[in-house]
C-alpha cells in the first residue's frame, strides 16, 4: 500500500501477463477428445472399417451356409431312399457295388471323377 500526501491509501495492483496456454487449454482438450473418438470411429473393434469387414465376412458365411444346406438336403434325400419303409433296390445295389468294388463279368464300369489305379 502506498499512502499519498493527501492521506488516502492507494492500492497497488499487479497485472499478470496471461500465458498463451491459458487461452488454448480448452481448444486443445476438445481437439484431443475429438481425435480420440474420431480415431476409434474408424479403427475400433466396432468401427467403420471393422463393420465393413464384418459385412463381407457375413456374406461369405451366408454363401457357405447355403451350400451346406443344399448338400444336407441332397444327403437327406439319399438317406431317405435307404430307409426300410422306402428302400430302393437299385440304389442299394449301386452303393454296395461301389463300396465293395465288385462288378459282374458282363458289366462295364464308367467312373466319373474317380482316379483310377493301374496295377503293374
């Protein structure tokens, strides 16, 4: 405090120079939050790019599922012919001959897609 000649007390005030960081801390903090969440929007476990990969994988799995269902239906149809109540004698004969590799002397076998072994 300074006492002037008139008997009044004058207060001395000091002004602090403001740091440039004082004005920038809120925008920097906001930019950090936006950067963090922006990064994880694209790169996170459930981000945009992961979602695109999951969609491609889901399409591939659906295609594989359709193939497996079609194969299962074909196998179920073949099995239904082997049930005792609807036994198809020709199918049983073909399956037995194929599994046992037995043919009669008057038959010709044409194997499609099978590899042939030649004995030497």
